[in-house]
C-alpha cells in the first residue's frame, strides 16, 4: 500500500495550498483576534467549489473524492483552523447525512444549495446534558399532524448562526433509548427555531459556535431524515466521516505550526548562531515531522478506506485520535521553540496551540476514539 | 545576406510629446563607445512629426549624425508606421548594430522589427561589448528571472539588435560644439500603415504607490523620532521616484499606516533600492526586505543589525542626512535630464 | 468567437535561490507554474467566454511536462489544449519559438490571439509581437484592459506615464499584462475533469509546415555563449562620516549601481 496522491489529487492540493496562502493566511490573525466568521473566505470557497468536493456533479458537487476533500481541510487548517473546521463541519456533518440518508426529494431540495455553497450546513447532537453520553438526548420531537414539534436545546454547535440548514437529533420515543432518537433537517427559517448565545472559545475563535433553541419548533414531517428511531445510527455514521475531517484539521494545524517553527529557528540567533544549529532543536523538529507523517498516513488511509466503500469507523477513530494528539504535542513544542516570542500574539504559533486543543475534544473526545478502537480489538 | 555589407551603430531614439526620453541619450553614449571599437559611426534615428528641433541635442550627446523621418503618421507612437519607417532605414542604411530603449515602446517595436527583417534581438542588456576578433556584439543580460547572467551572440544575422533598460548605460557629458549633420529620410506608405485607431490618450497622475510595487522604498523606523519627520522620507522618495515604507515600530507608534509596514507581520518587499532610516534591523524586519537589490542603511548605532544586510551603511543621524541627500539627488537628476 | 491563448510553463523564478556555498543556481525543487502574464491573458479569454460564449483554446510550446500547465488551464475552464512538443524545437530563441508557434497557429482558426507580455524566465517580451509579425496581424502590446466591440477589440495599452485606448479589427493579437485581471482559481471538479475526461492534443515537428531553418537551436539567430552567476550578496561597507560627506558617499554608490 503506497501513498502516492494521484495527479488530480496533487493538482487539487496545489490549488488548495495556493488559495490558502493567498486568501486564508492574511486573515487568520485578525479572524482570531476579533472572533470574526470569515464570510468573505467562505464566499470565495463556495465560488470555487470547495464546499461540495466529494459529491457528484448531479447535485452541483465537484465530483471528486473524500481524500481530495480531506486535502482541502488540511491545507486550509495549515494557516487557519477556523477556516478548516468551517469546511469540515459543513461537508462531513452538514452535507453527508443528506447525501447518505436522504430521500431523493430531500437530496434534490437541499444538496444543490449546500454543495454549491449557496447555503451553509451544520449538525447538532450535543446538548447541555449529552456530550460524550450522546444517547442522553433531551430534545423532544412530537408528531402533530403534518409537523413534528421540537422542544429543547443544543449547545456548542459549529457553524451555528451562520448556517442555513441544520441536521438535528431529537428523541421521538424516550422509552426506546437510543433507538428512540430520530434525525431531522431543520431550516433556520422554521418557526420556533432560534440561535442562542455565541460562545467565547479558547481557540478556533472565528468559528461560530452557538446554542440552538427549539421552542415548539415546527418541522414538516417530510424533513425527518432516515426512518424514525434511526437517528442515533445516522449520528454515529456521520461522525465517523467527520472524524476524518477533524483528523485533517489537526494534521494541518500541526504541519502549519512546524513550518512556522522551521523558518523561525533558521533566523533566530542565540549564542552566535541560529538555534537550528543546535542538535536539541534539530532532533525535536525531526521527531515532530515524523509524528506528523504518521498522522498523515492514518488520516489519508481513513479517507481512502471510506472511498473504497469498506467500513472505516476504526480507521477514522485512530486517525482523529493520533492526529489530534500530534497537533497538541507539536503546537506546544513549537511555542516552546519560539521562546518568549511564541507566547506573543503577533506570532501564529500561540494561536495554533490554542486551536489544536479542540481537536482532542469535539466530534468525539480522544476517550471516545479509544473506546471505538478498543471495542474493535476486543470484539 | 553578407555581413560585410552592414556597417555602423544605430540608436532608435524614443521621443514622446516631442521630448527625447533619457534612455536614448544613454544609448547614444554607449553606441559611441561601440562605434569607436568598430571604427565606425554612431547614428541616431529620430522618428516623429515636427521633430527637427530635437536633433541638436542628439549631437550634443554624442551622435555622429542623425537620420530623421519626419512624417505626420509618426506623430504618436503606433507599431506599424514606426516599424515600416525603421525597416526602410535598415534596408537602406544597413547598420550592423541597432539599439533600442527597453521601454513600453522599445519592447513593442524592436521585436516586431527583428521579425520583419529576420534577425536576432536580445532584450534588457546590461553589458554591450565588441569582440575584437569577430566584430560581433557581445550582449550580456540577466536570465532565468534575473538569477543568472547570460552572454549572447547574433553571429550570422544583421543587424544585431538589442534593447537596454533606462538607467543601465550612461550618457556622456554634453559636448560643446559639435558637427552633427541631419539627414531627412523619406519613407513612403507610413500613413497607410496606420492599422489601428487611437481613441484616447490619457496621461497618468501620481498616486501613492503600493510598497510591494515600488522600485524604490525609503523606509522609516523608530530612529526617525516622530511622525513629523516622515515628511523627510516622502521628499526623498519623491526625488527617487519611489514611495515611503516603515518598520513595525513606526506603525505601532501611529507614525505610519499599516499598509506601509515592511516585515514579518507586514509586507515583504523586493525593490531595486531600499533605504532604511533609523531602522535597527530586527530579524522580523529583515525578513521583509532582505531580498532588495541594493540596501542603504542610515542609523546612529554602529551595532545595529541592519548593517549586516546593508550594501552601503552610514553610521549617522538620518534626520540630518536625509534632507541633504534629497537635495543632492534632485541636483544630480536634474543634471542628467537637462539637455 | 474563437480565442487562442498562448501560454508557457515556467519555473517559478521568484522561488529560485542561489546556493550560499557554491554560488550556483538551485534549480531542483523549483515549482513549475503557468507564466503569470499568460494566466492573466487566459483569464481575460475566459471572461469573454463567460460573457459571449467564446471558444477558448490554449496553445503551448514546451517539453512533455508542459502537460501539467495545460491541465491547469483546462481546469480553469479552457475548452481545448494543444501542446507543441518535439526535441527538434528545443534550444529555440524568440525567432524560432515565435516561428514555430506561428506555424501551428496558421493551421488554426481564431478571431483573437492572446499571449502574455513576457515570461518570467526569459523576460524578453518578444515572442508575442514576433508571432504577430509572422502571421501578418496587428499586435497591441502591454494590454492592461480588453473588451470586445462587435468585430473589434478595444484595448487599454500601457506606457510608463500614460495609456492609449486603442481599437483594432479582429483577427489580431494582444499581449497581456498580469495586472489585466486576477486569474480565477481552478475548481477541484475542473481538475478531475482535466485529467479524467479531457485530451490534450499533441503536435510534433512533422505536423507543421515549417523549414528546419526556422526551428530549434539551428533556427535561432541568437545563441547563449556563456552563462554565469551574479556575485552573491554579502555584508557591504559601513562608513562613519559627517552628514555632507555621507551624502556624497551615498550618491556615488548609487550612481555606481546605476540607480541614479
């Protein structure tokens, strides 16, 4: 098994890299500083097809594959983890459920707008009382004539407030436990739906993370996604794909931090020479790049496995687990190698370290990933 | 084609609005040198309408004679009439060398002409010499995006053509009393050559330039003392045809706008000339400008790191030096322009 | 409307570095790109395609790896791509290059030919006007802006201190400046299409009606006899003089460097 990207994938990678350097990099610091959602970047990404990469042209997608989409998330994240997660949450969490589980009518209604980037997608599973214990859903959905009525709230939802279409999970039958959870496609205009407070975060500060509030929210019954009671399976299946996206985000952050640090240690002189001349520095850089390469293999392999049609949950879990740990380790070391400058907000590495942390938490904490892998081993 | 039939060095003079462009004098100066090595003459070719009064200056700057094509069709530069006129001159007078300024005109006219008469053309030459054995013109120019130099020959075709950028060659000191005969050359069919329509001519007004586009940057740092002193930088920049940039310290202090900032957290610039005034040369600043072609640094502190990358460093007070430098440069430029 | 855009694949000379130890050029690992002026010309053509449904063909003369540059132009939206490639074309100066391209163009249909003003490796700005001469076409160089008016083009032609608005009848040739327009990005889908469902037409020497005297090294009136690296920049000279002397010293140095 060799990991050469195909010619198309390599050219796509060049495209993403150039776009990220020109459009994403210059805004990264300000987006973080002002906690500002980079709408102008999202609009440009939409224009050039970055928001529908792995889906078919019949739905206004780009007709590429998962690995190409992953390359996009990685390259954006090298300069700005916020931009990376916008693409990842929209694609893996917002579009994938509809593409995979939607009826032909639902696909026709929602996919073209989402994949062309005319509309932005999001996914809402987490609640105040249901994080890692995702099964503890409190949001309720009750059928009333032509509509479901949703009541409850979701928190920590990525892209909330900016998205137009949300994949929502709610309890349709509490007595059935996880088999009583259903999925719904909710448009922001539906009556009774509102976006609550925007969170102030440690990192990915430009990403819009908000509460969602459902107060007798009317959702047409044809907007149930998949069959009643199948919601938990849909959520878990979707998160498997989302994990690869977050793995790519973590990978990008790690590589971006290392690239900055390699440049820095060549210029920074102490004791009469650049600090890159010291073996301590050299060995640390070498360790970090090796670790990043290993993470890269796991992430790309998970993407390729998904594309092959085979089951990929374990590969995705390992990829996210390892890549996010690598990101945290690498960014922390990179700040250290920058010395005092690494702590200053003018240098990108401190932001990258703050950004890295979330990759170990959302879309399934590292502990959840360990559970998945252990579960597979001990079957 | 017999090489021996071709003799003499020709300079295609550029004039706009009946004013001779400086590069033409520089080329006549160089042409004179080449002509001496070849034991032949340097001829200035002047194309235009009602341009007779310009001929005297050409002689003052070294032309042995002037060939003038004075025709209404040549009043404003247009490719085809100019190409026709020059092609006729080349055919009639058979020069062995023809030089053009590498300007927006020269870089349009020269290639068209070289293709018309089927000869070689070398662009942007920085050095021109005669090979004493072969009498060939040795043309040296930057290649590979300016990263290396190449010497080029056009051994089997005549005339050998080359373009040279303004400011590369030097004009001679103007001669006092010279004999420079002017020959009017008639070329037919120039009016018929007007195959495009010039709808409008618009002259540009000066606007503040993007520092990444400027060829000359005069940059101010903390050593400038205060915003009121930045006007000194502007005056020097004007005299040099460049614009003002600054270090981060100046921007943070509110003395300059963020779009002027050079450095790791500002812009990276690669001008031909970077003059660093009162800038210490912190690594973060150097990262943004160390690829400039020529770096001049003025700083009171002899240990300032800027001197490690400067081509020419002066330990001194920028506030005293800058006004004097500006006056001096203005004087030198005026001297060079005036004819 | 049929537009042919001539592009060149060039090494990104802005990324080339000199080896600090040997002083020689480090050519390996320098990425190849579509020449910036050419890319702007292509964007202008693609905008005419968006606006008028023009058909855009991209033509390039180069080694087999120029295929990469042509795929990029297809991924940006060009309709067709043609690669002129043959060992016989190598070593060409601008006369031979422009003759070869003109020969291929003379077998093609066009209303407008767009070339870039200059390539960032050769920097001559000669090939465009020379192609026009070989084909007997009007050429308008240094185009900063381009629009179509019936059967004419209207071009903003740049000079150092002014511009001309020039109108010319098609067919004609213009050379584009990179300032002309910001080239669009490729799309991922465009890239996949460029590789999976598009063909690049290849033309070799025998496909052209042209004399050996006009192609390749043999057909080049100019040739390089020597190449060498410029001196590597090290630490310069630092002086401590009084203000007036310092000024004279500076102006002398600037004049030596031909900046003044």
